[in-house]
C-alpha cells in the first residue's frame, strides 16, 4: 500500500533531495583529485610522482618485492635484501637508525632517496639543493665506472638535493658542481643515495636511462628480496607510534582516574551510613575561638586589652585592699611596697593598658604584647587563684 504524503511533507522531502544533489555536485566539481596530485613517491599512488608503476613492474618481472609497513626495528637479516627508502616524510628515532645500521652490517643494501633520507644513514652528508632550476628534470652523466653506470651511462632526475663532495662516498652520477647519486660500503652491506625519486616515479621511470639504472641498483631478481618502505610514508605506522604517544598515555590515565573515582563513589554510597559526630558546643576551645574571631572581625584589639586590664586590676586591688578606681600610679606604688617588685617597665605597662580603651585603632601586635606582659606580671605576683573558680 503506497504511503500518502501531505503537501507539507512532500515539500520538505523535495527540498532535502535538492540540497543533497547540490552537495554531491559541488563535491564532484570542486574536490581536487587526490592520488593524481600526490607528490610522495609511495607505491600506493598513481600520480606522476607516485611509485606504483615501478612497484608493479618489479612484481610482474619476477622480483621478490613487498611493501614494508613495519618499523625498521623489525627488519630481518639484511643478507640479499634491498630496502628502498623513497623520500621518507618523517624522521627516524635512535632505535630505528640503529636498526638500519644493523641491517647494513648484516649485508643489506639500502637505497635512500632525498635529503631527509640521509639522516637515516650512517655517514649521511646530503643537503637540500637550492640551485635555480632544481625542480626541473636534468640529465646527469656517469662519473665513475661501476656495474650500475655500465647499465645506465646517463640518467634523468630532479636534483632536489646534493651530496657533499668531501665525504667518503663515491659519486656515481652528477656534474662539476654536485653529486646526485653516491655509493659507499658499510659493514657487509652498501648504501646508495639518490637526490630524488624521479628514476622510479610513474612519470620519470620512462626517462632516458632511468629504468636500467633502477633495476641495476636493485640487483639480481633471482636472489634479491626487495623491501619497499611505506612505514615512513605514514602507512602502517599509526598504531606503532600512537602506542607510545604521551597524549594516549594521558588519556588512559584519565580513564583510570575516572574508573577509580567511580568505584570509590559507588563503594561509599553502598557502604553503611554513619552520621559524623558533632563536637560539643560547650567546648571551651570553641568558645575561645569564637570570641577571638569576633574580636578579629570587629578589629577590637583595644577591647581585648581593656578586658584583661580590668581583670588584672580587680585581683590587684582585691589583694592589696585598694579601691577599684585606683590610678595606675597608685597600683604601681602599692605593688612595689607590698611585693617588693623592682621593675621599671611595670608603671608604663599599667599606663598603656589603662589607656588602650581609648585607642580603637590599636594595632593587634601591640595589643597582644600588652596582654602577654600583663599575664607575665600576674603569674609573677600569683594574682589568679588556682583550684577554685573565680567569683564574679
């Protein structure tokens, strides 16, 4: 049974279909082709600077060739093996460079291409070539006799880099100003360095001498296994690098903390509920802290001194039989005669304590010093009773 749509729903459906068609058309028209513009010489690219044609040529010609998408630390013994590092897009760490050295030491051959690839090699000495016209193809003649130069007396490539002339490597191709292909032994193996990947690119492999040069650099197809590196092009390296990435470790740490917090919260909510004991409001310390907080909040340091001064005067006059309104001079004279107190500061302390009530801006430190001094005199004179409560 067909579904009937009302006019409003039909308009919405037609509008959505029109927007979808417009988006598809825009994607087809404005999206640039991906692989055809890829400048990385990877065996997955069919662009002009890709290397898929060379890779398929080796496979169809009977070479033992495979894409190497693992870290160099997992390379096998290098005997009768060739590793192609075609313009890597990243740097090798210390362990990976050590693994490449071990590969060469065991008899492997490394074809390193590009200025960045020289950093992967022991004794690498290449640099980027900024010579005018360096982005165009150029022909270079052989500079030294070898099996490779006999197979290709002349090659065509883009001189994007150059090898230092003063190095120990043998220059196979170049001109009077630069060396674009060099060779040198290392351990039981050997290193070939190219200035660019033009001889094995999809467009450059057809250049004069390039195919013969490329096949001669690899060697005998019956006994040689070719490992074409794709690890440093970004294929297959994501998981290996991501495992040790600090951000991933931090993410796992956050998950662990969240799990522990959830477990701890759940265990607390599922455990027995016990009310926290409430402290007694009749505690003397609580009263003292509350009273001190009130004095501090009200900035009433003079009031605290006045309270202690009245208490001190109360016990002195009671012991000496003096009037409550005795002056500080009378108190000082009576204390000296009765208790033989020989202290020149006693009179000034009594005078300062008596006048503190008239100083609302008395500094707290000065107030504390006055109270402490009065307390020391009270202790020395044994004014306050012990073992019995004071009478109000």
